[in-house]
């Protein structure tokens, strides 16, 4: 039976940064990181634009960054949290630099700060257009060197176990599927940190990789933790349109910051009709404008126009984007790039306090799966990597000073299922997954949002899945599918709670 002081679920920026900090400060604690595929398989490694930090205190200030964040959040941010995150940013950046993370500098040796939608100043530190990959690589390298951390790949956590102590629900362990041996096992722990990322895979068009099925939200909800604001899903306006493909390749906001235009079928810019900032309005406004344009023209996409930009500067600044476009025979210097808005970021999630603690004792949530109060209705670009670092720090400090009073549960659980992955049901669940994606996309983007109809459809899909599952042992596609169903229901319920039309819910 496995046992560890701290169990971290997820190997993105939040989980790894938390693990690194805690392992260094408390070498006496054992830390296990479980991740459902290989370690780099995360949203983190796909982050292009970078991380928002005020570094130039002459042109920029914490106050301006705070103001931009609050404005983007549409009056729904927690002001104290916004202040804490933005003022802590330089210290967390310093820690990334200390482990060798590199960000681009200009010819004068100053940070080459990018500009993104909703930011009033250039303040985005970036590593070309692959900032997340750079951070993920450097963190993984450090994690390998820390003797009190064990990282298990292909360990998919299925559910959390809790017990009631002094009338409080307390997390004490987790069931997981070891894909390497095809077995379901149990781990006992003194505390759990969820760092499981978002749920973009619930939608037809998304920039999120396959791992983003909302597992952390579903597991936390089943454990009794409060979930908040799941009606605020951010759509990124510029995902590369490629028919039915999922996930879609992202064309970073920084490309618009660099001067790219968004044009319709007639080659005309249309964003100024919707906002005086044009292409540099926040993502909600740009996405909404694009959907309106697509609706009116009955087209499946609009275009990003980079043809007026300096090609050599473009290729130098955005090598990964240029490479990806070229591979599919698109040349930004001469072709219009077809784009469509895609589900990109989950602004709500597991409700946490300023230390990342959920409403369940000894259960923490950090990174995209957490609802901290930073983003409100609409995350400001490049604030999420920052949020992940700050809340990993907060949770680490809190756990370091409290864990000595947390005890292991005396209960040792044996999983009811032994479980073998039945390959046959992959196809069936793929079909059901597509049904959820279509249902939620139609529901979320429709003007009316008919919640009763959506609930009925979900019930039918659930019945089909249960009938299928009853015939066999528990399998990975079934687990993921169940989590997606749970999260879809939460999103629909939250949309019902606060009636908001179309994706302007984000504003
Ligand atoms: C294409 C793209 C570009 C982006 N660009 C930027 C940007 O420029 N700046 C910015 O600030 N933000 C950006 N974001 C958002 C940002 O990347 C994410 O919010 C952030 O990386 C999330 O980090 P995380 O640690 O919370 O989770 P992730 O990096 O998503 O990691 C989640 C981890 O949890 C694991 N996991 C999930 N469920 C389970 C389970 N059941 N069992 C075991 N493991 C599990 C996954 O395997 C993965 O390891 C971008 C996102 C995308 C998709």
C-alpha cells in the first residue's frame, strides 16, 4: 500500500512549482506527483504568449496591472486576491529565473516585453512563442534532482477518499489507475494538492490538449468541495481553424499585439464596430465579435491577416506559429490564416482561499482547476501562469507550517474494482464524448441557453453510458467520460444560477 505525506495530482506549472518549493523547504516530507499521461503532457507546455509581470516601474506599475485585471474580470474579481497576485509576481519570477528559465531580452539587454489584449502596457515576459514549454522543461529538470519527490507517469487518479474528523470532511487518500500495470490502487496521504488543469475538452473547438477533461473539478465535487463560477469559460478568439480537428492550434494573442488584423470573408476589419480597442480588446469581446461575424456571413471562420507585418521579424518572434502554419502550407506573409474562437480557459473552478485551501480539510487546489478570485468573469491574458505560481507558493507556505498537525488516516482501503482497460469501449466512449462536446457547445453558445433541454439530453447520454459500463469493468474512457458528464452538469447548473446571454457572459 502506497503512502506519502503529500500527493500532488498533475504535472503542469502549478503542481511542479509547488513540489519544487515544498521539497526544498521540507526535505523531511515525502511527495508523490501523479500524472495521467507523460509528465510534459499539460496545458502548461502549450502556453505561448508568456507571463504577465510588472518589471518596468517607470512606464508600468502594479496599479495599472491591477486595473487591467479588474476591468477584464467584469466586476467579479476578488480585489484583495488580484493585489496579492500582482504584487507577488516579481518574487515568483525571480524563482523561475533562479532555476534557469530564460525569457527574451531586447538589444539593450532589457526584457522584451510583449503586449496582449486588455493590457494597457507591454508587460508579458516570454520565451519566443513557447514560454510554457521552457518553464515546464526547467521545472521537470529540477524535480528529477529532488530526492524526496517521486513522479509517477500514467497514473490516473480516479477519485479522492475523505473521512469525517471533528465533523469536518477531510481528504485522506486517493484511488488511481496505474496504466503501466493495468491495476487500480490506493494511496494514503496526509494532504492532497489538485493541480489538474482545465476542462476545454468538453467543447467541440478547444485549444486544450486531451488531458483537459475537468477531472479535478469532478473529483473535488464528489468529495464535497464547493465549485464556483464554472459558467465563465474563456474562448480564445484566434485558434487555427482546421475543420473537425480537436484540439486546435493556438495563434497567440501576442500576434495581435504585434499588429495582426482580424478580417472577414471580404478582407475587411470589423472589430472597431464592437470596441474602440479593435483587435486589442479583451478576448471575450473579440470572440463575441467573431461569432457575430461568422453568424451573419454563415461562414465557419474568419481570418487573421499578418501580410502587412515584417516577415523576418514575424518569423523570428513567432517561430513555432510560423513553423506550424508552414507545415500545413499556410504562409503568414502572403496567406490569410483561417481562425475561429475556441474554449481555452476555465475562469471558475474549485473554490479556494488565499492559501489554495478548498472547503474540504487538507485538500488544496492550485492552477487552472482552482477558482481563486483573480480572473472574475474573464481572465486577462497571461495572468494564469502567474496565478499558478503565486498559489503554488501560497499553498506550499501554508502546508509547510500546518502539515505536522495532519495525521494519516488509520483506514486502509482496498479498491473494489481491480479493473482492466477494455480497449473495445474506446470507440463507444469517443462517440459519447463527441455528443457531450456538441451538446455543451450548442448550449453555451446559444442566445437562449435552454437549461431544461440540456439537462434532459445529459440524462440520456448518462443512461447510455451507465448501460455500457454495467456490462464491464471500470475503464479509463469510462472514468474520463463520467468526469466530463459531472463537469458539464456543473457548468449548465452554474449558467442557470446566473442567467447570462451568449459568450458575453464573460463580460
Ligand atoms: C494553447 C494554450 C496557450 C496558453 N497560453 C498561455 C499564456 O501564454 N500565458 C498564460 O498565462 N496562460 C496560458 N495558457 C493557460 C495556461 O497554460 C494554463 O492555465 C496553465 O498552464 C495551467 O497549469 P496547471 O498547472 O493548472 O495545469 P496543466 O498544465 O493543464 O496540467 C494539468 C496536469 O494534471 C494532470 N491530470 C489531470 N487530470 C488528472 C488525473 N485524473 N490524474 C492524474 N493527473 C491528472 C494532467 O495530466 C497534467 O499533468 C494557455 C493555455 C493553452 C491551452
